[in-house]
């Protein structure tokens, strides 16, 4: 017999008690907390909940207490105490509530190929809605990482069930008995059928959507990666201060994504400790960064691809290309360095970065953007007020002060100088002449030390090239021409369009 209190997170958040809809608080964070506690079903530390939803200078524990008071009114009653909280921990008793997501996960955790048709139809109906589709908290990146991870799991399970069902329909040459649970699912079935029967006839137009997924690094850190576009695969190695969703919508990075995915299947991922990837990370070493790239490539199921390094990920890309030359068709390095700021040995540069480290530690997370403006003016001095304001907020919302300090120190220790002569793949190096974030000589160093590398100087002072400046148009044209060139070298008689395959998660 089911619980009298039921919580639905597949679709919009909904709570029913004995079949009656329970009104929910207007506060999105309170609703997010209710959903989180219901799905997790284990005791959670108050500090963790505050950090996830109320990481602000105000009193986060007071905000948490207010939300728990509202949730208690929803969860308790009828002689039942379902929300149990003490001074340190909070739990929503899983034995006294029924959560649709948890029910589906337990019923359909096995191999979908072994399910009969009725069970598949039941699963598709249960997965009709997106995971918490009415709750999005862009200023709470830790909650968003958790939400998107589960949304991805729901999406993959639904698509896999649809694929199995569509395959059986084709094999049996009979119509499906199921009435599609929604127009959206019906469209998905049509798409799967169309892809199966006419894969070679797909349009070459650029996809306007991205798909976000997650994988595990060697040390268990969860890395978020996104795919979009069509064409030969291009992997952009992660740099710090990235966020797959914010960048997709931003006036600073969106034109990069549009340009790169115009003729390629673009894969991006968030650096560990940044964006939608895990923030609670034990190691920020250079080796961990290279291992993260290896994990993402494996999770995406890529065979051969062009690799793009930006800023500090140029060194990561060089290390990957030396370790896996057979996987790389071409290497593009933009705005990068082989030696980090400590290794370069410039006393003034070291003093500047140490001062920046202090500013990060003391003021990065504060509401006043003055602390972060220094970084913004270094990275994009030619930006508009809108672009600068966006980048100021990006810094705070995509990486914590503690992680930013640790990453900056890790970047200072990078040195791949000895690897450069061993790069054995076609390489294009580009660098902005007046780049204030990474010295121009660092780009020249790459081009000089990597055998037969081609160097392109860009006329800009921006480390992140802006949409309307000629330097970005030159970068765009050079990158597109290089990808086409290495694809032609790899397959002189026929250049096939590639789509990013993904490996099914266990």
C-alpha cells in the first residue's frame, strides 16, 4: 500500500496527500530543498544544505530554518513526523513518503532489453516529464549540478526506453499499441525512427540546443560535459571560470559556441571545481586535469577528433596529444602557455598573481564586484558594460573563492616545455598581440617549440575574443579552415560527417 504523502519530481514539483494536491511555498529555494531531501532520502548536514542553497553573506542558517518550517507544514501531519531535524542534520523519512523518481529508479534499474512491451510503455509514461522542470536556480550552482545530473539520467533512461520500443516495433513490423503519453514523447519517437531509417540524410544545419551529460573522473569527481552542432568532432578542453549553461546564454562566450559548432560537433566540459562539475574536489593537479580530459573523451565515445586548448587548457591539450597521438587529428592552441606564471620566473608577474590570489581569497565571493572587476578588465578590457557585468557575475557563480585560489596556484606550476618537441600532430597556434592575461611570447613559444606548428597573430587586447572584433572573425576562419584541412588529411577520398557518440552509463 502506497504512502499517503506522494512527491512528484518528474515534471513540475507536486505534492499530494491522500490524493489531494498540497499547496507549495512560493519560494523556489524552499521547493528545491523539499525536492532534494525527498530524492536523496538520507540525513543531510545543515552546513551542506546552506552551502548548496544559501551560500551568501547573510544568515544562511536562518534561511534554512524558515524553509524547514514551511516544509514541516507540508510533510508532517496526521500523527506522522516525516521531516526530522536536529541541530546538525535534516532528513525527510523515505519510509513515510513516496517519490516518483525513486520508484522508477528502483523498478527499472536493470537491463531495458529484458523488459516486456508493457513494462516499457509503463516506463515511458512514468518518464513523461523532465526532472524538476519548473525549478532552476542559476545562482546556486551546486544545486543546479545535482538537478541537471538527475535530469540527464531521466533523459537517458527515457531515450533508451524509446529506442528499445521503436526497435521492437520495427522488428515486428506492427504499430505500437501504446498511445504516446504526450506530444513531446511522440516527437521523440518520430525522431528516433527517422534517425534509424535516414541517418545519411540528416540536415547539416547547426543544432540550436545542447545536451549536458556527466561522467566520473578516475578519482570519482563528477565532470559535466555538453555536446552541440554537427560535423567532424571538436573537443574544447576545459578552462577555469566556465559554466556549460551560463556560457550557452552569455554575451561573452555564446558567439564562440555558435562559431565552433557551425561546422563541427562541439564537445565542451567544465573544469573540476567549476560550473556544473563537482566543486568539492580534493585534487587540482595538472595530472588530474589531463585525466579529466581523458575521462570525458572516453565517456563521449570519441575515436579521433580535433582538440582545442584555450588559455591554461593549451598545456593540458599538449600533454593529451603527446600521450594519445593516434586520437588527435589536429591541435589548436589559443591564448595559452607552456609554463605557468611561477615557472616563467618573471618577478613582476609573480607578484601580480600573488596579489590576485589575495584578492580572490578575500573578496571574490562578495556582492561588491569591485574585487572581480580587476580580473574582468584583464581578460576582456575591450568589453561592453553588459559583457563586463556578465563576466563579473560569472566569476562568482562558476567557481568558489577557495577553488579559484587553488586553481590559480595549480596553473602557476604548469610546465610542459619538454613535451613540445614531442607533439606529432598538425598544430595551429593563435594568440592576441596585446593579451594582458597571458603574455604574447607564450604563444610564440608554442609555435617555436612544436615541430611545424603554424602561428597566427591576432590583433586584440582581449584574452577572450569578443563577437564583433575582427580578431574573432579571423580566429573563426582560421579554426574552421584548420579543422577542414586535418579532416581532409585524415580521409582524402571521403570526408564523413561525425556525430558525438556517447557511451551508455551503467
